[in-house]
């Protein structure tokens, strides 16, 4: 089995991660991820083309270097499919989408006005995730830092039973653990938050 822990970047200060957040990650790691990587071979991934994903993962690498028994075995280069100026520019081209997103989520807004963009983005990210899994050995956990709402859209594409609420917006340093085993890919658990269990009547 192979695992991908994909989380949103840390707290922003402009275009960078705040000094407070970087220091916290270097000292204590990332709570939900720390548990996942115990006893695992670890490959870090720089995430998107934006500096805030690089800063977050490099701060986490400094934490790992100080952690006894840590088994970091590699670092993968950034991939614009997990976030790029070209992708995010598309978010601002339709004023109706922007207006609706202010009162709901980007997923709900694009679902109403431009569903094909969601579908294209999901296919692109699924292909990128498959390439990550193809590049690592069994027993490896890849830790990747990305962006909202792209992480949510990726999770929605995998979650065909729609267990994850489609109005979800991830907080900083939260995300999903995705498992890949014998060609099967699934959302194994959430990282840093819980999905409410639907109440039965």
C-alpha cells in the first residue's frame, strides 16, 4: 500500500507563510500528519508552483530532521497541477462565479456556472496523483502541501459516494489521507478535522 497525505498550506502572511506558523511546524510538525508517518518511509512533495507550499513542506522537513527515527527518503519537485497562476486566474474570469463563491464555496459556484472546469481540474489532479503513486515504493507515505479548493475537488473526485460534504472548505494544515493499493484509490481518513456523521431518523 502507498499513501498520500495532502494538506492545505500553513497560515498566510501576504504571499508567504507567517513566521509564527513556520516556527510552529519546525518545532512540532503537523499534528494530523505526524501520526500518519509513524514507521513509514516518507517522501515530501513541494506541492504547487507557489512559495507558500514550498515553505510549509520545508518547515516540516526541518521538523523531521530533528525527529529520531524519521525515515525521509526523498523530495519530489513542485507540480503546477496542484496549483498555478494559470489555474487560479480562471477563478476570477466570471463575475457571477466570484459573487456566488463569496456566499458559498468555489465548488458550488463553479458547479452552477462552469461544471466542466471542475471536471477538467479533477482529471488533471487525479493523473498527477497516479504519477506520484507510480513513482514510489509500497510502504511509502508522500506528504504534499497544496491549496483550497483544489484539494477538496480532488477528494470529491475520489469520494464517489459523496460522504464528504460538497460545501467543505479546508482550514490551514488540514486535508486528506489517500491510499492506493493494487490499483484501487480511496480516501482513507481526514487530517486535522472530522466529517460529521449524518443523523438517522
